[in-house]
């Protein structure tokens, strides 16, 4: 089985090694426990102190203080994917978002046909962005006390609604091609070769947005769409003010108390071993081996 290997690295001075390791562990659990059963993808996520430490063959998720062109997804000079994550109080949410989309579509060009949400359009091609329709922090959840992103399942592009079908991991999406508050969906209309979106960034319902024909593209479709939609700064801005982030903060502090108590227990056992020897017990009255 082919395993995708990701590296979480910080180029920001505001993240210490402990924070980096804890977010990497949360992303690894999300990839293995949550994403893999629904998408059939095997992946590892490891934290590295510097970009120079990243082994050859790993795709990096790089935390920076700001994302220059507002697009988190890119390709290097050899066409290999990497993501930029804008630092913020809820940067684990953005890191999760980028990880999920990188794993499901590493090159950011995957299109799936389906009926357009826009009534006057027919069959269109949707850009696969598994975290975008429910990307808002309010639909996220916690892993090891870290806020991570919701994502849709492969049934998201089904032609009709079916009873008992799971359309997103958290269950917030209740029908195919649904956009939730704070999220969006992008597609190409093949007759005109124009791009469209359904966005819900404000107001009481989603709106249609005409992007036009995509020209002068130098990277994947997702990079161009994310730059236009300004996904990275929006996630960095929205996360810390959400109720879900506040709840995740409480959960994280509770988890830290538990892990702190466990750590003290381990240190106590180590100290006991150093002072009295092995705590596992001893043997008496042993004799020669006659077996």
C-alpha cells in the first residue's frame, strides 16, 4: 500500500516545538482514524524543526506568519505539492484543512462531473476541495484537544439524496453539493469554460459568484481558486472568534491537565526506579536450571 508522507514544519518564530508536535499528532490521528476509512488514503504526518530536516519524498505543510498570495496550496519546481499555513491562534484548523485537501487531491486539479447548483446550468465539473463547503470553524471538531477541519465524503457528489448516507465526517452536510455558512463550492461550466462558485460568506443564504475564464495559470486549479477566494487569511481570521474555537480551548486545557498528571506519574516511577531499583519485583529461592 502506497503511503503519503507529510511533514509539518514551522517557519514562524511564534510556534515552539511542543505546539508543533501536538498539532502533528492531532493531524496524524485525523488522517488515520477519520480520513482513511472514508477515502482509502494512508498517510503519515511528522513534525520537523526545520525545513532542512525534512526527508526527501515528504510533502511539507509549512507554517508561516502570513501567506503572500493568499493561496495555501502550491507546487515546487518539480511539480510536487506543498502547502503554506498562515499562523494564527487557530492555525491547527488551517493545517488540518490543507492536509485533508492535499491528501485527497495532491495536485489540485481533480474534477468530478455533476449537476450544477445553479438552476440555468446543466452538467458541470466540480473542483474537489474536501474541506471547503464546511470549512468554517463552527463545523470543526477536536482531536487531542486541537481544533481540526470537517471534510466531505465521496458521497458528496451523489446525484440524489439517500437516507442514512454520510455526506461529511461531522454530519453537518445533509445532502450532495451543499454549502454551509462560511463555506463555498467551485465548478467549471464546460460550454463557456467559465468558473463559478456558490459561496456563503455573509447573509442568510449562499450566493452564486461568477469568476470567469481561468487564464495564465501557473499551478494547480485549487491554488488559483484559493487565491481568488482568499481561503488562508479567512480561516486564520475566522477561527479564533468562533464558538467552536472557544470550546476547543477549554478541551485543550483539560487535556493538558490530564497529560500533565500522567507525566508526573511517569517521572515518579522513573525516580523510584533510580532510588530502589526495578519496581517489577524480584525472585527468591531460585535454583539450577534442570529443564
